[in-house]
C-alpha cells in the first residue's frame, strides 16, 4: 500500500475514533459541556491536559525551531514545561476549590465586577484566537503534504472535524477525545524517533542517542558532529547561544507564566472531582508531556543532521522525492544563484522576505522557479521550520506507515488544542457574557445553545487565522503565551494571594499588561517588521519574551491603582480566605 493510501487510512481511522467518542459522550447539560460533569479521573484528565496543551507547536514546530536555533531553542522546552509547576502550585487547586466553570467566572466573582468579567473575556479571546491560529496552520500543513490538498482545503477539513466533536460533545466529548488523541500523538512522535536513533547511533532511546557516538565511523557524537558540520558551513555551533541572556530569561519566563495563565489549560482542572485531584492531574500531565519534550531535542538534532547531509552540495536531479514533494507545496525552495547545478546550503536568508514565492514554470534543473528576489547570502535554500518533524521520516527513508502515523499524530496534536481553545471561547461567551452579564435570565437550555453557536462562530474565525497566520506555528503560539502572561496570570495570582487587590486595580492591570504586550508584538511583527532586530528591542527583549515585561507592567499598575481606590468588600476577602485556607473540621482540629 502506498504512503498516501496509508495516510488516508490512518487519518480516517483516527477521525472516526474522535467522532465516535464525541457521539458517545454528547453533553446533555451545561455542566457536562463546560467541565465534563466534574467527574474525570486524574489520570485521564492528566492525559487530556497533555493533549490539550501539547499543540501543533509542540508536535510539529518545537523540534523544528530547535533544529534551526540549536541551544537557543531550549527556551521553549524550559518555559513550556516549567509553567506546569507554577500551575500546579499556584493556581490549579485554588481555582478548582472555587468551583466555577470558567476563568472569567472566577475573576468576575473575585473582583465583584461585570467590567472585570468582560475584560477577562476580552483577554481570553485575544489569547485563544492568537493560539488557535498556530493550530489551524499546522492542520493545513499536514493536509497539504500528506493528503495532497492545498493548505486552505486542509484548514477547512480540520475546521469541520473540530466543529463536530467540540460543538456536539463540549468538555465531556473533548476530554475523552483528547485521551485518544494523546495516545495517537505520543505513539506517532516516539516511533520515528526510536527508528532514527537506532539508524544513526544504534541506541533505541532517542534521549540517550543524542549523546551517543554515531555509527558512521566518525567517532563523534550527534551533537559534536552537528557542531562540526554547521561551523564548516558558516553557521554558529549548534550548542552555542546567540541570544542575549536577558532575552533567554524573558522568553523562558513569559512561556512559563503564560502556561500558568492559559485558560484552556486551567479549565481542565475544573473537571476533576476534588481539589487534591487537581494537583494529581498536573503531576500526571507533566509526566505525559515529558515523554514528548525529552524526545524533541533528539528529533531536532537528527533532523538537522540528516537534512544537511542530504542537501549540501547535492544536485537537484539527485535529490530524493521528499525534497520535491515539499517544494511542490511551497515549503522548500531552491534557486541556483551561482549556476553550478549544486545546492549550496549556508547561513542567511536565501530570498528577500524569508519565505519565497513561486512561479508556475520550472527551471533548467526541473526545480520550481522562485520569483522572490535572491539575497546576497550564499545560501540557496529556503526550508520552512514547521516541516522538519513531518519530513524527518522521509529524510531518514523510514517505511510509509511511519510517515502515515506522523501525519495522524500531528493532526491529533493540532485538533486537540484547537478543540480545547474553542471550548473556552464558547463557554466564556455563553456563560460569562450572555448569562452572567447581559441576559441574567437565560435558561440552561438557552445557555447550551449559545455555547454551541459561539463555538461555531469561533471555528470560522479560527479557520481565517489558519489561512492567514501571522507567523510560523511555534512563534504564533509564543505570542499567545506572552499575552496570557501579561493579562490573565497576574489577575489570577493576585485574586488568590492578595486579599487587598480590588476591582479597579485588577481591571487597570489587565488592560495595561495586555495593551503594552500586544502593541509591542504588533509593532515589530506587523507594523514595522523590518525593525525587528535586537538593536531595536526594548531592554534587548524580543517580541516572544515581552510578555514577561507586560506581566510586570500589569502588577505595577494594579498595585498603584489599588493603593488609591476603595478596598474590596469584606465578603470578597472572606472568599479569598475560603479558597486558600482549608476548612477545619472536628476530625482534623488540633487536640488541646
């Protein structure tokens, strides 16, 4: 059976499984739609949380960005995993004890204000739609390559699948679908990594294969060989850092704090029966996440080494099919600048603007003609970072069923997170805006209808962002984390641990933090992208890390405003105590 046929089979079977679970677990009440009835086992919830959080950025793009950034890409590993520690210690158990459906619900009650609730919903929508753009782009890339349709058609197909099981099943359907998606995802990630580690080093554990001697007779480890190969081509050493220390710190902190403030992750801890189960869920989630995250550096290194060995100084006519397949969908481009018939790979952008544009005609060697202006750099090759995990099995010449498995796993990663994001969007609109703000008399049946309608609208908006993304997958997701760190996390943290924080301070802090971070990102990424160089960054911090500064702005503004405005009511201070302090019963009271 051909690779394409296997891919269709694997993807169709996985989609049938997801839809079947959605039908079996259809939500019949708002509690089931929002928090799966609150009866999910901690292990199942940990697995669903891992799938919800390990998005297309984790599965598709993270190893790709590490492959090209080397040591500097480790900020994504440290930030995204470290955030779960913050979440487990600082937020999850207390928010579960509060016992409501959504993050804006907590903020609205804690800060005794409909305005605070609306601002929280606004922050949530901006974060969620920024995040979901990366997921839908990941879906489009996978469909375009492995199912041989254009990226837009792939996005539309993903929209239809997510619409079905997110709108029908709500959190109940999404939870059990995500358990299945995690199993598909982690199997699809580990199998090719084990294969390639065995081929290159003879070690079946990719985490150890990264430091094992290669079997090519060089006597060098994978990392040592990569350092040598890349420096020979003019790149910086793979294990060297080119980022300023302050930027590394800021990006890592923004990703950590953003993880702890992501609404679609936080809401997962509302689905377990008890407060203690929220902590257990976080522990299980971190374990399940670690299986992928400890493998990603090995996949990144294997992919970069195989790519360089295959491409450098080869002729187009002798290039394997994988190069031409990705070229056909515009994610690899080659232009013979020196007209010697050989592919020259080195540092610097090959074409103006980074990603090339292509004409319909073919060049003298059979390559797609790039219509973008070439740069002065000797590099002749453009390769999209997001394809490295997907192309890795092809580059290593693994069996077709492995490639099909990777396609199914990458779709599971993107769709699981997209579904979780759509749910928090729909629940915030129906529960927090409609029922709690503008139409207090809404019945449960009407609220459920509004939730499904808002999810449908959100799917359409998500599809638009997937077709017109503001960057590559991991980059877009990093922006979402920065926005969450600057807006939602400080309000949640102060709501739990600072009894004196009042309505005015929290609202002002969220607006200031979100506004500062969004403007900074928009300025360097959309309005003045040519200025996006380290020399122009404030304090030397890139747009990916500015969420850390935005968080500080949030805290400073919140405390300054709270100092000169009315203190919160006594009942709110009692609410904070009830969340943080365990209720003392006769059985656990100290004996005199």
